C-alpha cells in the first residue's frame, strides 16, 4: 500500500489554523469554503446530488458516484479512510486524469528485470554496465514517452540463428544480428521458397520484452492532498453543524 503520510502531514500543517465559511446550505446543495491565511491556502467543497467538487489551492476534482449511499456524497465519504486509488475511479475525468509519470518506478522496473536475469544466470556479460550507460544515466528517462522508447530499443548481447528446413543453419551475433539472420535466406543460403522454409529464432541476449505491462505512474501529489482535504472538511463541517444545533 502506498504511503501518503507525508502528504497528509503537509495538508495538516497548511490547515492547522483555518476558518470555515458556509456559502450555501440547502439540503444536498452545499458550498463551503475554508481559508488558512498563514499558509495562504484555500479549500472549497461543493455538493449536489451524487456529485462532489473539491477545489482550491491544490486543484479541482469532480467526483460523481451513483448509488444508494451516494445521493449525499458527504454520507459516502464521512469518516472514511482516505483512499486516493479507489476514489480516483469515481472522478468524472477518470483515473488517468490524476496520474503522472514516476521515474523512480521506471528505474525500479528496469533494475528488477536486470536483477532477475543475473540471478537466473542468463544475463549477457556487461549487462548492468550497458543498462546504466544507455538507460539509467540518460536524461531521456525523465519523461514517459522517451523512457519507454529507450527501454523498447535496448538490446544487449543478442544472438540469433537462421535455420532452414533442409538442415542448414547459421548463427549471428553482434550489431545487426537479427537483420543478418533475417536476410540469410536471400544472400547466404540462396534458398528456394518452394523447397526451403527458413526460420529465425533468438538464441541469447537480453531485451525488455515485457515493458508494455509495466506500471510506472503514480497518483498526483495534488490529488492525494485534496483527498485528505475532503475527509477533513466534512469533519469540520459536521462539528460546526453540531455546535449550531447545540
């Protein structure tokens, strides 16, 4: 489980001294605001049936959830444990709208795959150094698109074998190994397509063949901050309502 304690503490410091102002109170239609002059922070929470909008110094996020317990969104969230990952699926703009690339997660995925190859004793010589030089030390790892391009293009110690149904074969390694193996049929073997069937297979080397499945995103700091803000705001609102009633 992701640790959001640092963000929770940041929010708590910002709103340690804050005042609540109710702009609208009409059943499920609410508009409440908090201001914290010392931290120059502002928080706004607006509700209407099945909807909640949180806005302010750390951005605006619109939640919508239709259910028996969500006509009043305060009922759904009141006293809840802050769960940004789960709540992100209830955003009108969807989960991806609050995701951002995390270089550290990308590095972790890369290092994990290299460590597996070394542990299982099939890593080509010099793999760690090559990954460090060509990927981990590159500024292109700073953005998601270029990072995945680096990973997808990386190959080290690749070897291939071209094999023909007639029994002839040849091994290729080094730069251009695959293209050499792929063109062997035409330039080396002189194969007749009707009499010979040539296949090329990888016999060694390392590449990142599963990178499309990697999760290298994290929830944005501001979204998680506002999730903590919602639960706190509802608690403050409820306390004020009880005080008025008393």
